[in-house]
């Protein structure tokens, strides 16, 4: 295995060289780690060339490597472990579930705009925090930076709205019919959850990281907990759930029914997030807008 490990540049020339090498091989499945978006262009290039690609969470890859006895961590060891993981996944009956769907050019553009908005918001928060504790000598510079970020944020949000209106108007209208789901959450769901409407309620909850999993062993019974999934989507749904608890009669009734017997508020909020997600998933699947009568608990 060590002699077959090669390195390629993460650019168009590197992609072409890699594809030329893969053309000489019998490839059933390609597995790569999610690396904050650095893997996206390569994944799209491979899928466009007809290869099945699975982009997995780095923690899953590391857990597999440890299970195989690779306690050290280097690029060569990681490459070998990923190749072995690909062989396991390729033989699995659930193989098709791990294959990453190829985003359309419109989805790729939307994902880029959503990510850029998120970056600008983080920069704005950081500058405002600096302003609150800054010396008078630095305040003018910080205020100018905040104004510049605000200008860029306005431009990106305008571009986001225009893109959604052009390419996803019907879906956006359906999602925004839910009280508590604002434009930012709509954009995040369309960009980050292309599987919405294609999975069961349990599958979509697990995908986002809102499905509670058992942590039992022998006679020990621990509290179920959520983990993993798509953190950015989950954070958006958290804010949406807080708004829905206030302004959406169905979600408010559901929340009150949970907390009145004494369930912790944080647990009730997560349950509301999961209910919102499963309702949105059903709405997209059926092509129907929000209807209070269909979702009353």
C-alpha cells in the first residue's frame, strides 16, 4: 500500500492528474474527509467524472483508523486508513447512503454565499467586541471596519435573496410559510440540506444531528443525547425554534406541553428543533405549504 500513495495539488491541474491516474484503476468508491470546504472542488470534479464519492466526518475516519490499530497520525497513515474504509463502505449494504450527492452549480453558488455571509457575521461580532473594550486611539479604525463589513454584508444578503428568487423561489416560499423560519434559515436549509424532502423523519434528524442516540451498556442506562450532524444547520434551527416558540402556535403548544411536567427547557428546545425539521422535511416532500391543522400535536 505504501508504494501506491501519491500526492496531488488541490487545483485544476492536480485534479486532472488525479483523474488520469484513476482512469487506470478499477474504482468503486472514493472516500475523503470533510476539511472545511477544501475538499468540495475535488469532490465535484470526481463526481462530474463519474466516480462515486463519500465525504465523511474526520472524527469517523479517525475512529476507524484507531479501530484498525493506526494509533499514530500522519498523511500516509490517514490515506491508507481512508482507502481501507472505502473498501469497507463499498461492500456495505448501506453504501448508497454514504455517497455524497453532487450539488448543482446553483447549489454550489448558494453554499458559497451562505458561507460568506456566515464569515462576515463572525467578523462583525468580533469587531464589535473589540470596540467595546478598545482604546480611543483604535476606535476610529474599528468603527470603519464595522461599517465596511456591514456594507459587504448588505451586498451578500442582496445577492443571496436574488439567487434564491431566481433558482429556488418555490422552495423558499414553502419554507418561509412556517412562522419562525426567516430568510437566513431558509437560505441555510436550501444550501446545506439538499436531502430535505428525500429522507424519512428519522433519517433527516440523524443527518442534521438532532436524533437522540442511546448510550446503554449491559445494565447501565444513560440519558440519550444528540451529537454529530451538520452544526451550521443545527445552529440555524436553534434560532428558528426560539422564534417559533414565541410566534408559532403549534410549536409553542408543543414546547409548553413538554416543559409543564418539568422537562428541562433546553431539552424541550431541541425537541422543537427536531419537530420543525421533520415538518419542513414533510412539506418539501409533499410540496405543501404550512397548515396549522396538519401539524397540531
